[in-house]
C-alpha cells in the first residue's frame, strides 16, 4: 500500500476494507488479525493484550467494568508493551479473543476526537494537502464513536522541566474529563485495530500504519475547529467514554 491510500474521505485503506468484509470466524481470520498487529508493531508502536467483549460485558472480572473490552489486562501494561514480533505472536495466538492496546508517548501520540468531528477534520486536512498519518475509527452507539489520529510523539526531553504540559493530555483515568479532543501521550493508551467492542462494534483502520507519523501540531487546528463545531451542535449530548 502506498501513500496515496486515503487521499479523500471516500477512499479507504486495504486494511479498513478487510476489517469490514472479513468474517471474524472465517478461515485465516487469525492470520489476518496477527498480520495487522505485527504491522502496527513494525511501525514502532508497542502493543500489550487487552480485554475483549463477552456479549455486552467485559472479559475481566471487574463487576460493572466502566470500559468493557477497552483496557489492558495487566496493570503493568506500560512495561509489558512491546514491538517484539515473537512476543506479539505468542500473545495473539495464545489469546485469540484478546484486543490489543498500544502505549502512547514513546513513539507516537494519538489525537482522539468524536467520530463526526474527526471525519469533518480528516476531509479538511486531506483537501488542504496536509500530511495525515494513520487514522482509525472506533465505532460507538449514537454519538459515542471516536476517530483516532496517530501522530509522532512530543517525546520526553532529558530535562523534565522542559516537558510541554497540555490540559488535553489524556490518561486512562481521566478519559471522561475530555469528551471532546483527547491527547493520548505519555502514560496513556488506545485500542488498535482489529479490536472488538460490546454490541458487535469494533475498531478499524481508515488509513493504515504504512503511512508516516505526522507532527501533531499540523493536525491540531483542524481537529480543534471541528470539535468546537461538534460541541456547539451536540452540547446536550457529549460522548463519554472511549
């Protein structure tokens, strides 16, 4: 796949079309899932196993899990996450139902916006010729869908005093505090495709990981503008949760 994929809103990457058309229980589905995960790891994005849906519930033991099928299975996910091909193969083949998260803030960040706002911003960015990298959609009921823009990370400077703090920084425990634009950087994570969510929903690629990671600041204006319009139109119904 080349950089021409996803040049317009109506175009999709091969990965996205595969996710929509490939039955989860079809022969070879496990191999396809593994290939997608290994492509993410090959792009430098560290992975760790996550929970998965059991009907409308989460596979974890937590009663009333607030983020069913959307969280890592281990509290040590930050140190556990890896790009090692062998380890990812063992996880994926040994846990065929598991979703996977990618830990942000090491190689990449993720700008996470309401789905409607994200589609508007993506169309604007592509029409302006902006270099947009990988993009995923997380389906949701009603207005709860999200669009994930994968970017280069802001990094961790040697001098921690130079770390650029941002009120939009989104850590797992502060998800609901940022219902508009969420900036996943150091200490946060997002689900990566292919992922399954309760109710038959899922996470899939719109633009694949073969594309380079752009500077997040080149996307920020379009995303914040789209989120502001979305907020004005949906003031009474903010999407909560991932």
